[in-house]
């Protein structure tokens, strides 16, 4: 008999396979549904507002100039379609393994294996960069303390928090993200005040602030169409992590309610935050000065006459780094949990603690992050574009697989006459096709430009290794498509109890 999760819990992803299978034996593999809409909105919001904005935006601006605003708009629109596709699948199949299991169900087990492990690869790369960034930020206040000490301390601190109930993670991420959002709103309001009231912006710029800065100094596209294309490597990296919202479906208290709300609001907010913030920045300072005289965000606070600007920004970027690392551990851990349930990772990753947390996956991510302790002194600060481009390849690949899984699901719904989705993706199928084409273009762009080309090589080698690993090591249940439960509600029925008199007795 199939074991049914108790209230507040969710099974990994499928009904058990044949009796006696390895998957069925993992009885202690249920996750707690402890995340509400407030948690999920800010988890997705926080995961997409971090290093890409506070650090990477300067690199994107140098590549495209003010035209980078258009790049963020185009990239944001494409990511919104990815989110709607993921949201439709998450409402139909709210499972913890998320897009890895959707790929396995609709594209085949090999696709699920590659998609899941590529996401783990992406999170590992970004997390190592984030813990290193955290140590650099702490060095601003404590220059005499070795950087590796901060890396070690934050790894164990966040690992311990991730071993607690998932609601603790949700609350922590909520407050981390709230601080970042408040700081960004402050930057936008402060910069707008400088422009409207004609203050002379601080930070060493001799150019008066104003909207004219968006079209002067070489024009809106100072590096032409080529510069716009080059910026996409960093722009798409900035949006990376927003797909974490799909992973939360397996632990959402009411996925049919919270997932659509989060999907519909978060991408738009992220897009507005990026476009408004960078628009204000480039109105205050010529695009070729942004980031050249210290952090552009310090320049905004300095322009308002805030003497503690560097300390305010440092506190914000430390919070952003903590939030990013926290989300990386959560997202990679839950995908590993789903991979284990599919037979694509060791079964030990499917075991959960008494708090309903897959503790082995947290331990593995902690081990991966410890590499950051070793590499901390070896990674120079100028490798950001390299790290960003490799992460961009992994991120865009995952997004393509999400879109492809969605297309396959929609075709199956039409072919088999299944129930219509409760949260359908808009403008089907044209928007999905255009989004896939755009993602393919981004991957091609990585190979066109010399400073990001190595990401394409690393990505190709990684995918090749995964295909080899699948062929050599995956056996049994791992060769079977994921059997996901369709939780789509049936059409409303007439309440016969109200339509006719109740019987005199039962």
C-alpha cells in the first residue's frame, strides 16, 4: 500500500515504484510544508537581487552603456516567461525536486539527471563566489582578520540554520531580502532626490546629474548593438536564482495559492528594481564613471551627504551575500533531494531529519563550500566575469530545460485531453518559443565574446561528463521517468446537496 504523507508534509515526487524498490524503502523522506506566501515571495526576490546588482551591474554597464537598461528589460521579459512556465508546472505538480523532476517526467530521465545536477553545479559556483565576497566585505571592517576565518564561520553558521525547520530558513531569508529591498528603495529615492532638486552628486563626478546623462557621453548605445549583446552574459547572471521559487513548491503550505502570487509579482518587482536603480545611477553619473570611483551605491549615499555611506553599503552587501549563500544551500539541497528520490543521486540524500529537512544535502553543500576556504586566497577579484559567465551558462541551460519541459507538458495535455491548467502560461505557444530562442541566443553570445568563451567550453565539458555519468552509474529506478501526481483540480461541480432537499435521515 502506498504511504500517504501526513498533513503538513509532502512526499518527494512520485508514488513508490515496485514493492521492495530502493525508493520505497526510504520511508523517512518527507519534507515539511512550512513556507507561506510571504516567505516564498521574498525567497525568490532575494535570490535574484544580490551580487548581480550590487557588483555585476557595473560590469554590464561598461559593456553596453545606458543601453543596458534595454538588456535588463528584454532579459526580464524572457525570465518572466520561464517563471510562468515553471509556475504552471509547479501548481500541477508541487514537488520538491521541481524542474529536475519535470524534465524527467516530460523529457525523459536523462534530461532530468542533467538538469538537476547542472542546477547543483550552478549553485556551487555561485555560492563559492559569494562566500569569498562575504570575506572581502568583512575585511572592510576587520582588515587584520584572515579572510578564510570569515568563510569558515559563515559556512557553518548558515549550514546550522539550514538544518533547522524550513520555516526558520523562510523567516531568515525574508528579513535578509527585506533589508536588501529597503536599501534599493533608499538608493532609488535618494538618487531621484539628487536629480529633481539639482544637488551635485558626490563620488568625485564633475558632471551635473540629470536624465541627459543617459543619452550623452557617446549616446544611449555607446558600444553599438555589439555592446548590447555582450552585456547579456552579466545581465542574465543577475536574474539567476529566481527559479528557486519552483523549488519551494514542495514545501509551500498552499502551493496552489502562493506559487501564482509569487510568480506574478516577483519578476516584475525584480525588473523594476534593476531598471530603476541603474537608470538613476546612470542619470547621476556618466555611464563610464559608474563604478570607477568606488561603488556606485556609495556614490549615491555620499551625494546625499551621508558620511557613513561606505559602512551602510557594506552592511547591505554583507546581507546580500548571506541571503545568496542561504538560498544557494537551500536550492541545491532540495534539488539533490529530488535527484535522490529519482534514483539519480545517492539514497542518503533523501533522508530527512526530525525537522523535515534533508540533512545530508546540507552536509554536502557545506563540504562544497569548504572549497571556498581553500580557494579564497587564490581567487582574484577580477574573475567575476568568468564566474558570472559560467554561472550564466548553467542558469540559462536550466531555464531552457524548464521551457522545454513545459512545452512537452502542454502537448501531452492537448494530446490526452487532460484537465486544463489552473495557472496557465500566457501567450502560448508564441511566447514560449520566443523565450527558448532568446535563451539559445544567450548561449551563443557566450561563445562569441572572448572574455566569456571559456564558459561555453566549461559548460560543454560539464554536460559531457553528466551524460557519461548517467550512462555508467544510473541504474534501476533512475532509468524510469518520474511519475508525478497531477494535482490539477477538476472543473466545478453542481452541489447536489444544495440543489435538492436533504434526505430525512442518513
